[in-house]
C-alpha cells in the first residue's frame, strides 16, 4: 500500500468524525509543508472533500495548490 493511502486510513481509527477530519487535514499539511509533495497533498485534500463535503480548509488548500502547479 502506498504511503499516501496509509495515513488517511489511520485517521479512520479516530474516535469521531471531527477528529478524523482534523487528522486528515494534518496529513495534507505535512505532505504540503514538511515533505513538499504537492501531489500527495492534493490527493489527501481531495479525499477530505469527498468524505466530508465542502470543507473550507481543504478547498482553500486545493485552490492554493492548484494555483501553484
């Protein structure tokens, strides 16, 4: 299993949906800011929007990332 799929799956173990959302956002931030992996960050933020609906933080991050690429 690829690394970018493992972290969101771990977030599924969170106690509630809000905690899961926060963990997924953090994964996206790590990919973007710490690892410099725009592709994995985009994948993570797109999964957030798919799973949680129109999350303002994820949509903003996607907009920023798409403008950079």
